[in-house]
C-alpha cells in the first residue's frame, strides 16, 4: 500500500490528500465565500434594526428557525468519497507510481498517449468521412437524414419548376448511420393524409421480390430513409450509392420493410427517384469504431489520473469532437464545412465549461481517488449525455415547446416523469448543500436563475426555449460537491452540454414564434371553398374573396391565393394585380383545372398569400375517379 505523500503528477497530483476540513477549495474565491472572512458577524445598521422590530415575534421565530435550519449543521460536514475496495481502485495509480514515478516521465507518457489518441481518431475519421469516388459518377455528396429534392407547400413554385430537373439526372450520395430514427415532427400532407412522427418515405416496391432498381419513391421523400427502406444501404452503417430521377410516376405503394413503414399515394407526382443497383461503394459511416476508440482512451485516462484539470479537459475535448464530427454531426453536405463548424463552436463551449469547471466540476473531482467509480459514474454518464441522439431518443419529447408536448403521443406523461425526477434529485442535492453549510448562497444563485428566466418569459413577442445545453448550465452548479450522486449528475450534464453545442450550436434561449413553429401550422386564416362545378373532365372553383386589411398588426395583409394539386402548386394569383381581368367586383374569381388522368383521384388544397409568403393550406379536398367531390375537413394541413 502506498503512502499518501506519493501522489501522481500530470496524471494525478503529488499533493498529499487532505482531510475534509483542510480542503483548500473551501477557502477559494467562489460563490460560497463567507461575507466576513474574519468570522465576525455582519454589521448591523439602524434601518435593519427598525425592520427587525416591525416583524411580529411569531413570524420572526419561524423565520429564524428556517434560516438556522438552512445554514445546516455546525460545523459543516464536507462530503468526501471513500473508495469501495481501495486496493483495486488505487491499482492503476500504484502501477503508474511504480513505472513512471517522475514528473517528466509522466509528462512524456501523457504526450505519447495524446498522440496515439489523435492519430487513431484521425485515421478512422478520414476513412469514414472522405469516401472514394463512386465509379463513373464521381465523389458522393454528403447528405443529412432529412435531405430530399422537393420542398414543402409551394416551396418549389408553380408546377414545381424551382425543383427541376424531374428526370434524366443522377446524384452520387453518402448517407450517415441511424437515419431510420429521423421522423417528421410536424404534420406533413401527402394527398389527403397527414404524416407525423414517422419517416417521410413515400412509395416502395410494388412487389418485395422485385429488384432495387425498380423501386420508386416520391420526390419529397427522405433520400436516406428511402435508401434504407429499399435495402440499398443499411441504417447501422450508412453508405454510398447513386440515385436517378425518374420523372412523373402514377402510383406509390405503402410497404413495410427494413424497419420503415412507407406512406402510400394513389395518384401522380411529377418527380420521383430510384436507386441505381450495383453502385453501392465500400464507404461506411464508422461512427461506432470511432466511438470505441474514444471510449477506450477516455476510460484509460480516467483510470490513470487523479488530476481534475487533466481529466476534465481531456474528456471535454474528446467528447466534443467525437460528437461534432462522428456521433451526432450537424447536417452539412461538405465535410470541411463540418470541421470548420466544430472548431467554431469549440472555443465558446470551452469558455463556458471553464466557468463550470471553476465553480462546480473541480469541487467534485479534486482529491478523488476512487478511479473505477469515477470512470463508471462520471465518465459513463458523460458518454450517455453526449450520445443523447441514441440514449434519450426513445423519450417521446422532441422539443420542449407547448406545440410538441401537446401533439406528440406520450409527451405529457414523459414530461411529468422527467419533472418529478429532476425535483427529487434537486431535493437530494439541496440537502447535501445544507449538510455542507452552503444552502443559503445556492438558494440565492438559483433564485437569480429563476428570476432571469421569468424576465425572459415577460419579453413581448418572444418565446423562451430551454435547450438541453441551457438546462445543463443551469443545473451544473447544483453538483458542486463530492459524493456519488453528484459524480453521476455532473457527468450526465456535461455530456448533454457537449451534445447540444456540438450538434446544434448556441441556439438562443429567446426565439420568435416563427422560429419555434418552423414547419408547424401557423393558425392563420383558411379560405372558405364553396362546392365546385364539376364537368366531364374538369373542375371549376370559385376563389376568394381575399380577406380585407385588418387593423390588428398580428394579422398579415393577404393579397392572393395559392392552390396545390397533388401537393404541387398549380395556381397562384393576386387580387391587387389583375392583368387578365378575372377577378370580379365581389373579390372572387373562377379557376378551372383539367383532369390529368381519369383513372386517378386528385387532391386540392388552398391557402391565402401575403406577398411571397403563404399562409396555412386547408386540408385536402378530393376529386374522385367517379367525378364526386369530397370536401376538405376543417383545420389546416
């Protein structure tokens, strides 16, 4: 058994372990410093005495009791983790003491360790990210899981001309791993259906035995999700290949295979694609081998160091670039842009973490020699948080917004459970602060946090959104002492912070309603459509009138209308520009549509225009093959 005076440097400190009452962190400048360092009671001012005299005695007695209870026991009891099975937990440190006892030896050992880590990571990352050319097609373009050709609503313009070409074009592409989990978060119209919380894959094979080259998908499908559905690539590995645009198709079946239940569409669409069989190249998304390398090196570092700074900053850098470049990278088509984005987010994240380390993390890690407990609780939890896109992906809460919580099945019970768990954890942490005599000051700190959030809530025209990196910043100060629960909570919060910044960046805590809505319905005015006049091969609608200008600023000025047929914009007209003289004095006009295929139904949706912007579209009305008109249901699509 080694001496307490024989502590590690670089990998661990040489300073002898102190008793809890000698811990220098208790005397460092922090939010826990006493008001009067010489131990004298605070100075009493006359106005304070007058206020004290005006308080009724029973209330004063209760308040004094509460204050005295909050101050905790005297003297305070400082938490200190005593390792289970210390002989085993100290074995890595003893091993290092034996073979590298000098400071310079440990410095070079750490240097070589970093070089091996960086080289291993870089070589696998290069092989994973910079694929060889696809034969005869060139270098593949890196796609995100939500990449697709066609835009929502009228985003492709009249007749879809802004999303051309529709056919006779090919694309070499590269998909990341894990795209089966990517879902539509807001209702997406496909004919008279509304798709939400499932992959946007429309179409599939007419017969599961037919070759991949005959499998066709609608142009607004997720490309990578469609490739997985077709069996062209595997979700676990990602992959490369080539797709070709095949133009107008008249039927898209609903097929469940390879973990994805595709959406059916029983009419025509001007753009479709299929995959070129035999073009799958050997490129793979090697995020799992990269993760194995990162886990190995971080675990080795954790076991062989007791230095808080070496441990924390090594783990922070390793987890950040593992997340931002491999495990959960942003959706960018160029990998050099991905590296640039990761480096741009790293320095601000490191600055925030430096503050968290100064005021929270080092309290937990200083003097800690429970090597295996630290590795399992702190480092293990940090990996769980950094891999948030896998570990917490099953929780049915995509975003902490009122719309998402109401719309997603199971979100309300999940949110209640999470809030209860956080509340119980907060009670346990508050008790620990009381035991250490630090509760009053941390109550002040969290009171300021709550007050700041309430002030943000009061900002007019903006909405507060608590991203998970903000949640980590708010909760990390509550883990600033050394016990086993704090090791677990602190590691998890650091991992969540890293995932939030590496993947999404520093999104604002205040966002406009439009930013929060994204593709969600805007709750705008919807056109009222009277029953159409149906001919042998055409249908005529009466459009308008456009709503008059409102005095309320929140209501936009509508000046036109848009019509989608089979989810493609086929009409856009403005009442204030009537070169053809088709708008009548009552503000209406007629619009006639010729049926494209008498054997297929057609789906119509209508919306007001405000300049180039479009309001919500109605749900789809259906013109059946037999000529019957099925009116649209109420509400937006």
